[in-house]
């Protein structure tokens, strides 16, 4: 069952580094930018200056489809951040292009108790100043 | 017969614990000095005999109350003449510095190293709740860059996700998690230093408020104030000391994958599995030789991870192993967490398990003494943080 998503009053945002900047800014163009290695052809996360698999330095952010699958999740019930009210779903989602890449995110647009492992989700972005936070919601027509 | 990675040279000669409680209002250094001086006296030594200090995590930790004292603060306070010292957080979990102390005495860098861990998280959070010590405003620290934006500030969040996946893959139930919490509470009832001692029923457990599914309040350990310490000595230097020296038979260290909370290939295993592999590779002893285990329970689920990582049950079987609580009870085939663990004894953060292993091996457990164990396994940490030790009275 879908549920409407309301932007929270507060979201803690990271301080981007030269390596993580693309990930947090890609949403401005509507793109989920994930580090990609030209050497071995694999995506990897978190971003860095070298591919952890083949150690190639020929790495750069590359847009992915934004489709992913919920690999693990929790419904957080405890208030940790004033203005960011529970309950909310924190999930690890695996990219369809590279299941080995997992992003932590919120899965929204669905009742927390309806989320399940294997759920197909897609990215959208929520802007906080110069940060575009990737969030995921059920692929339309699937949930 | 292998004498293990330290060739039988690294022994534990004393152990000490400070006052443990909630909102004690004492400083971390004060608690540390109490635990350390008790451990030194327990070993039959004086501070002048101590020539090494080791601790986790050392300075520079942002969470208030997480680091009670650094290595230099303790050494300066007691005026120690050190031949070797270390503090580290990037090591084999909270007992990593104890393993490093074993290396130091084995190599002759020191004769008697005091190893400590101290916390004052209960006093630090005062009445402002757990969240206040995890993040108190300002820039998100590096370790929260990927989870903080999503409201995942607590390790309860980071570890509940693999727990949910493990439930999905292997049929783990809340009742099985509850068996770990209930066992801890039963043991804490026999420990005069424990924080929570009143009996916990399954109904209490299942009825408590949820923190982060599947973890309820009783799946999470209890922040406290307190310090624990042990003295690790070179065997030759321990001759003539009052207590029977405990041999560190093996140490588990290692990290086979990237140290992250979310990128491990198999979400239902943790660094504990890597560390346990190395623990057993370094000794001729096997899981069947172990009489008792002290297994990290920052969250109940982590105890399950250690049970299977250390080979006490197969991968995926940990829930069924603890079901009903019999196997892990004081009368069971593998008694665990005899002090009440961190779930009920208090979050002494890792070193409490090594302290309790020593107490049990020396037969000093009082009401909670559980048989006469000769070999105790200690597994500490969760997620990408893990270290293990095998200690014997042989």
C-alpha cells in the first residue's frame, strides 16, 4: 500500500568531500552518481580514489538507473534527531546494476510495516541546500 | 601441541573493576584509576611494577562518555614508568589492546602491562537521552556520513538491518533473541555489580517498546559508568605472583573485507567470522574444548553472531541454539555471559567480558561462579569491529 511522504522538518546532511561530492550533488541533475571503475567495469561504494577490487585509479562517478532492491531494512521507532520523527524505514538497498553496491537510505512512500526484503525500489532526491539526498520509494506499480 | 601465537608466554595475572552504575557523577579517569589499581593489586604488584599500558579507544573520540581516559591520562595520573604503551580504536575491537599487550610481553617489550577500558556514558547523557551522546549538533562526524542523513544515528540501526536479514534468511525469531536477554538478566541477578537484576520474563521482553526492528529495549545494552582492567604479564616475570597465571592460548584478529557496516558481501556474517577463523587457525584447540564463552552483547543479536562465528553452532543455527535458553544457561552445555553481559550487567564495552572470563577461571565468581571452567572463549565487537581471545587456566 502506498503512503504519502512528507519531507521532514530536519535532515542531518553530510559535509561532502572531494570524493563524495558527486554522490550528494548528482540529484541536481536527477542522477544517482556511483563510483565506477573503468579498469574492471564494476561500480563501488562508498566513493574513493581507487577501485577496491582491481586497484585501478581510473575511477569516476557514473549515473545508474536508480533502480534497486531492498537487501535489509529496519523500522526505527526511537527518536534520535529532533524534527526527524519516527517511525521511519532505514534500508540497505542493492543497485540493480551492481548488487554488491549497497546504499543506506530511507524507503518512503510505503507504510513501514509493508516494506520487505526483495522490494523493488527507485531513487528520488530531496534537496537540502547544496545536498541532494537520495531516497527510495517502491517502483510504481510494484508495491 | 601448539602453544599458540604467544608461545605460552603471555599470561593474565590480575583483574579489576571499578564501581559500576548509572549516573555515578564520577569522572572517567577516577573510575579508570580505581579499576587499574585494583587489577594491579589483584596481581600482587604495585604501580612501580607496571611498565606498559594499553587501552581502547584512546583520545579523539567524538561521543561523550565513550572514552573514560586515554593511555597518557592514566599513565600520567599514576606516574608510571613505561617501556611500551598503546591506545587504539582501529584494532581487534575493545580487546585489541589486550592482544597487543600479549604481543608486547611475548617480545619482551614489557613485563607487566595494564590494559583498561572505561566509560561514563550514563553520566554523559544525563537526562537528555541516548541520542545526545551519539550526535550533539554541528557537522556530522565521518562515521555518520552515510547513515546520519537517514536518521540512523545508533548502532541499533546499523545492526538491526543485518538482524532483519538474518531473520528473513534463517527464520530467527524474536523469542530466540529474547532468550539471550533473559539469560543475561538471570545471570545478572547473581552479580552484585550488575545494573539490572530483577528477573525478566519472555512476556516482559516481548512487551517492551521497540527501538529499531527487530530490537526492543531489552535487546540493547545498558549505558553505564565503569571501568575494567587486567594485567597481562610475561610468564617468567609472573613467577612468584599470588594468582595462578591464566594463559592466553590464542587471539582472533583480522578483517577479510572492507570495514564497513553495509558493504559486507554476506550481510548475515560479520567481522566476528573473520576473527574467529584466525583465532582457531592460531591454536590446536577447538570449539569442543571450550567450557564457557563470554560473548559481546551490545545487542542480543551480536551474541548469536559470535556463537556461530566461533563454531559453537552452524551458520544460520544460532537462533535455534539459544532457543529456550537451556544451552547457554549456567547449567547448559555452553554457559555464556555469566556476569549478565552488557545487556543487564552494564555496557562496560568489551573488556567486561575478558574481566569476567578471568573471574570465572580463577573461581572467584561468588554466587555466579559457574562450575570450574578451564578454557573460556571471549568474543568482542559487532559489525566491522571484532576481536577474540581464548584464555585458559591450564
